[in-house]
C-alpha cells in the first residue's frame, strides 16, 4: 500500500506536467539557463581586473 500511495503523487505530477507541456507555451529551461550563463561569463570578462606584469 505504501508503494502505491507514494507513487500516486509522482504519477499525478508527471501527468499534469505532460498535459501542461503539450497545451501551453512552456519555455525551454535548458536554453534559458545556457543564455544566462553565457551572459554571466561575458560580464565577468568585461569586469575582470587586468593582470599585473611583474617584469
């Protein structure tokens, strides 16, 4: 009985997620994260302190 009870919420959530993904315009999370990481790297490169020359 415990296996059925614990898997019920997982199956219900999976079914709702599939329905929402098929019927609504859900953004691609991986694409958004990749875009934000690229922007963060660009900002880091712009704001990085220049290296000191010891020569």
